[in-house]
C-alpha cells in the first residue's frame, strides 16, 4: 500500500471535510457522505496498521449506495454537474474528466462488489486470487478520493 503514503495528509483533510458535510437534513445524502468518510478512514487506518487486503475488503461498505439506488436517490444532490479537469487532484484520475457524481458512485459500488466476489471465489481470501488485487484496491481508493474531492470542489 505504498501508493497511499503520499495521500495520507490530504486524506485527513478530506475526512474532516466529509464529517462537516454530513451535517445535513437529507438522510440519504448524509448516509452516502458518512459511508464515503468511513471507507476513506478504512484506507487510512489500514495503511497505518499494515492491514491485509482481505480485512480492507471486509471493512468497506456499500450499503448506503445500495439503499440510495433502491430509493432512486438523485446523486446530483451529492454534487451536480460534471467533473472538470481543474477539480481532479490526482494524475491517475484525469481519465474521469466529464463524469458525474452518479457515475463515480456506481463505479465505487461495482468495485466493492467485485472485490467481495473475488474473495468469495477464493475461499474467503484474495491472497491466491489471480486478479491484481493491489491495483484494484488502489483504483477503488482513488475513485473514493476523487468523489470526495469532487464533492469538496468549489
């Protein structure tokens, strides 16, 4: 998880921002922001404590996303409009220019489900999986960070 080393300081700021942003009367929006905050905290603490990918996968949540989808929540309430290049902090996320909050959330959900399924297919551990789990987890983290940066952007 060396890829996370450079992102710890901005991550703390993002987590603090999301904590403030979750103070809203819109229950779905609140749940989504809190889930994003909690998932980013999982990455931060996993890095500090040298936690396994299996544990990270177990701790990541997508329940608020699933509930919001079931309730036909408008993800524009998280952030309206499309992601602009100037709002993207990480070079590797430049390919997401033009995406909406909804599309980013859908990709986050998809990756969490995929990682859980890979873990199940490999008797409860991704250690023997043929997939590049490190890259998949890294991509998931950077998508979550992208969503938080997008919500925070001016």
